[in-house]
């Protein structure tokens, strides 16, 4: 009876973990669409780059959802080819984003370009911090109850999204309040740093059976 109850409870937790993963995918699609559109309209590279990063997180999220289904069926199994491919695609996408954002940031600093406004960067970053933090707490809770290293690792990677949202909030808030030149580009370089680390982490995970958490 105890084994049956434990299995039922684990299945419930895995279903909750999958819901978190699916919500993350849907949220990142919406965030990506809104952020890239408003970033383009307001000429805010930081907000546009934040949105582009969200689209890359969608690819990662698909791999995470697949991983949860796999470990529910075979808890001791290693990453399969689908997950490794998703990680490598995500890694290349992050590296490509880093190159684009760094070069555009440096060009904007050289040309003296400034955003029209960063108001929406403030709004979107606050919403993102709240939602991503709730996801981190939920994923960590599920991961601890299942004693699942992969789910706890995913929670740590979601925490990186919180850090990136904080960078967007700081750069957008400073520009909106004091109109300081180059702060949008400096914020973009901060986002690039975390995107590079995420890309590096993806390749490390793809080439290993370990689930090292994002830093």
C-alpha cells in the first residue's frame, strides 16, 4: 500500500513539474513576442535582446518537458539524443545572440544611440521577476520532494532568468528616470554575459550525463 501511495504521489509531482515546464514555454513565447515588438518600437536594445533570449528559452523548455517525461518513465536513464540535440541548438542560439547583442551594443555606444523610452522594459521586467521567481520556488519544491537532480538543475537555470530580468529592470529604470546615455547598451551587455554563460552550460550538459545547475 505504501509503495502504491508513493508511486501515486510521485506521478502527481511529475505532472506538476511538466505543467511548470509547459507554462514556462508558453510564457516565454508571449514574453518574447511582446518584448521584441516593444523593444523594436521603442528602440530599446536591452528589451529587444531580452525578448530574443525568451525565444531561445522556448527551445530549452521543450527539451526540459521531454526530459521530465523521460525521467518519469525511467528515473535512472541518461539524456537521450533529442535532449542533447535541443541543448546544442539552444547553446548555438545563445552564442549567436551574444555576438549580435555585443556588436549592436558597441555600435549604439559609438553612434550615441538612445532608446525612445524604456518604460515597457520596467513593466516587463517586474512581471518577469514575479513569475520566474514563483516558477523557481515551485520547481525547487517539486525537485526536492522527488529528490530529482534534473528538476533542481532546471530550477537553478530558471533563476538565471530572474537575474536577467533584474538587469533589464535596473537599466530600463535608470534610463527612464535619469536618461543616462549608454545605460540601455550597458544593460544589454549584462544580458549578453548571462546568455553566454547559459550557452556554455548547454554544451556542458549536452556532453555530459550530469545535470549541473546554471550559475
